[in-house]
C-alpha cells in the first residue's frame, strides 16, 4: 500500500501562515499521531489530506483521496432526519446486513454521544485504507475507549491511520509515529517514546519562563 506523502507544503489563510515548506510521510501499517495545541493546523492538515481544502503550493501525494478513505471529525455531520441505523446503511452504501451492523454496533451503543458512535460503526464496517480521526476519544466511556483502542491496533495492518487529540493517555500505547506541528513544519519526533506523549507535548509547547 502506498504511503501518504507531503512535500514542500505551503498553506495560508489571509495573513496567517499555517504551513511553510512542510514535509512528512505517513506510513502504511502504522498509527500516526498529530500533536499541537488548538489552532496550529491539525484539522487543516486533515482537510488538506482529504481534499476538502487545497494547498497553496507544494504537493500532497494521497492515492486514497475520494475513494478508500474515511475522515471522522469530533462533530461529524449525519442525516438528522434519519435513524442511526439508516445513517449507517447510507454511509456504508447498503453493503452490510443487519446482523453484520449489529455485530459492530454492540461495541459502541448505547451512548450519549450517539453521532460519534455511529461514525465509528461506519468506519469499522468500511475498513478503509486511509483513516483520519480528529479528537476521536471525546465523549466515549471507559469500555468504548478500551474497545476502540483494541480495534485501532488491529486495524492498522496494511492501512494508514492518522489520529489527533489531547487524551494523551489513550494514544500512548497504540501510536507508532508522532508528528509535531510547530513553526509551520510537520516534525517527526523520533524520540517520543523516551519522553512519552505528554512529555513530548511539554517539550515543544510548555510555557517557558
């Protein structure tokens, strides 16, 4: 499976530069984690990779765009006038039986964050080659988080999974590569396991006296 590559990326909104000469490779068979405070470009990068936004210059090589990929945002838009089951059927293009949907749904439902759970059910059924998930842990209870951690670890074989979020303890045990968005660049932190996820964040973003 082809890796996703970013080469000399430049992106700007009005007067604010988000990325400048940024480079990165997200590998197949790995769970990659994007780290930065809010407003540093994590969601923008996911939108660039998914084709929802266009780079100003540079190149994004993503052969899975618009086909075998799935992007899950913290507040994914579903069809509000339809049931959760109907949403699952539509987003999975009616490819799965009720029994197959129920087998996955039992891991996530019931929940107060129904939209998030429905989105996860759709993702798990589709098994896309490229998965991008923004703040995936928000609103999930203990058991759902434990199940999700196991499913993500198993799902990465021959696939690319890109995660963002601030629940560092959740990501600590499952991520393979960590990328820091800092100074308009995408920096692969090779020694993140020495610091831990939280320690890496503090290394780059802790206030300095």
